[in-house]
C-alpha cells in the first residue's frame, strides 16, 4: 500500500479544513468536474491517512459551501448548476420544443458595460453571439439572446458552423473550450423592446418585453459568459409562494 499523501497548508489549521482546501483545489484544477462523483469517505481516509470523521467533516464543509452535493445511495458529487430553475422557465411557451437560429457571430473589443460584466479590461477581445429562439411547432420568434464570451478562452468557437450554436451551447463550451458552467446569477427587468429586436420578435414598437441577464461562472469563480435574453412580456408568468 502506498504511503498516505501529505496535506499542505498552515500547520495550525484543523485537518478537515486542510483536506477541504485540497479537494477544492483539485476540483478547480479539473480533477473532477460538475456532475462527477468524487472518491468516497473511506477512499479519502485511506489516501490521506485520516479518520473517517475528519473526512466527513471536510466533505460537509464543501457541501455547505455549495461546491459538492450528496445523493442518497449514490455518493458525493461536484455540484452542477440546475438551469431548470432559471427565470427563462417562466416563459409560458414550451422551452423544450424551441429551436435556435444564430443570427450573427463576431469578434469585437468589449464595450465597458460588457467588460464590467465579464470582469475584463475595457477593450479586451470578446465574442458576441446573437440568437433567435423559435417555437418548435409554429416557428414563431419567442426570444432573442445576446451572448458575450472572452475571446481568449472561446476563440475555437469561431471555427464552428452556425448550426452548432443551438440549445446545447453549454455542452459546446465544455467540449470545445474546456469551460464548464458551475453557477449562474440571473436578474430580471421589464423594458420597452430594443429597436433592433422589433422585427426579430414580430412585436410592436411600444411592446413591453422581459429582459433576463445571466452571468455564468466556472468552478474557479471566473466569469465565462454574460448573456441578455429578451422575450414578450405577455408570455412571461412568475409565481412565488410565500409561507
């Protein structure tokens, strides 16, 4: 049997905190990605020569921090974002049946409002995607989105055909650019429709739209995507139970 691994870090820190830090670093380095099962408590215990209770405390710390999740009878996994709870699900049309058409794809120097969202220096090269979402049955435009990505990490996307930028775009990010979404923050506002979106959504000039802004981060905490989504306010329904 191989000798146990040594945990680095401040010698005054409790062992469970040093182990939690080591696991966090391994996840950030790509040892395990969102959705991956990590070793069991006994495996970590053997690997580092620690008591099972110490390992359990370390894993519980990472569960409380939102980095890991326990699934009864299956084990402990790196948490992945649950986009089923997205504000986009509040639109009453069937999101599962929609189709996506890429309108444009370009490389541009980020305006300040974009660089602020992506946490980049103003003027940094970025990729801008503009897409139209269509009802799967009727082909009626139901949403528009504008996606901004750091060019340095996502430049490989420029070689792909338009058809690649459909519903499974986060899979494209992961498989092509090694960028995996870990969590996202969404903000909803109501506004009049932007002029460039009038014809693309088949709405009147004075129509109200719901805009949803989403900032998506990697497990390392860096911003990988900022998007704005517009949809007809008449098709948006939000219900929240207070108890």
